[in-house]
């Protein structure tokens, strides 16, 4: 069957490194890497963590579980819209959205024809979001289109089977990213000056989520899983900024601290995401050299969970109305 797009993950790390080397607004502090790596090691950076529900799919047959993972990762974006959402008590915007979709699919089943037929009106109902004539309506439209695109790909290319889509990745995370890259809402590539910078945050996350759902076996077996990069969003760079690993231009920092939106695809937003990915690579190299080997995916989980602590919640993180995270 072969492995499509084998270099796609290397392109992510190489381009993020190049952006970080040339960046004007966001800098990785090289002097902070060694100390921070030791701090992570001392705090038990390699401990096993489980992703929080509702993203862990362990019920049903393989088709249903694969379909649920792919559907959940398809809508796992919109953090720039989340402050405006009607959230469930005690839940974040992301968990509110994922929980609602999971409940809906538990009732209807993972049916690609039904997903392809969803309307924005359906999305408002499923996700419990009143129409606002503005950003919330926009997000519901994005979610509807993203799910329809996934379902249409599965129907037209994989005989209506989500499992068949994953089988065609041939146990390669890079292969899965390459397949999902056919979909506009997974084509997470931005222009930064003269460079095209791929991130593929949610496509990479889909491979990681499938691996966890199936304990690395069957549809969750990816022989190159260790080559995943950090998942470029707005939380890991925020943690690294608060902890002194990333330094932001003063005007950019003031904009973020004031809660102002960044434009998705802007130079600042691309530099933040690239710096997060590159800093994790540098930290992994430092940890390995110090006898604490870990992968970017594993370190991303540690930093992501770290971001839930009050220290990090007390400081605004950057927001952008992006369909990629």
C-alpha cells in the first residue's frame, strides 16, 4: 500500500525551526532550555497521563471508535470563539463542544451520510448554542462544513468507512496526516513571509488520539508515532511564555494581555505556534541528553495539562479565530 506523505512531519519541525530562527516577535530563550528541562525532569515529566474525556473513545466496535475520534478531532478548533459560547457548567468551550458532539453521535450513530447532511441550524441545536448573528453563528457554520467535508471524503474515497480511511494510512501517522490534509479544515498551513509553514495540529492529534483509544494496536498502531511534533495551538506556547522559555515582543505581549484577538495567519500568530513546536523539540533534545528521553507528543501532553493550573489561567493566552486549533 505504501506510506504517503512520509516527510510531512519533518516538514513541520523543519519549517517551525526556520521560523523560530528568523522570528521578529517571538523568541525561544536558548538560555532557558536547559534549566526548564531539568525542572520538568525533577517534576516527573514522563509520568503517564490520560487525555480527559470526552476525547477518549473506548466504546463500540472499531468503526464506531475510529469515526468518533475523527469526528471529535474534526471540530476540535475555535478557541478564539470559545469565550462567546454558552458553556456547560464547569466545562471549557472545547469540552462543551466535544461533549455535545459525543452525546449526539451516541444517539444517532457515526453515520457519514447524516454528518454530510448537517446544517448550521442542526449545529446550533446539537451544541446548544443560541444564534447571535455573529461569531457563534460563524463557528457553527465552520463546524458544519468541517464535519460534512470529512463525511464526504469517507463516502467518496473510503466506501463510507472511517476505519478504511485509517487503514489506508498503513500504520503511519505521517500517512494519516497526508490523508486528512485533503480536507480544507485539516490543511493547517500558513504563509509567513516567503515560507509556507505547515503545522497540522489536529491531523497529528488524530493519530495520537487513535493510538490512545486503541492502546497502540490495530487502527491505533502508528509505527512513526514518535515523530509527531508538538500540537501547535495557543496553550503550550502560553505555558512556555509564562515559564520564561518564550519571550514576546512588548507590543505583542500587551495585545495578548489586553485580551485582544490576533488575526489567524498573521506573522505574530504563526511565530507563536512555530516557537511552541520548536521549543518542545529543543526541550526533548535536552531531556534526552540528560537521560530523560521523551517524545514531543508526550511533552506536549505534560505542558497542556500544566496549562490548567491557576498560575497559567491567571494570565491571558493568545486568541485567534482559527479553524486549526
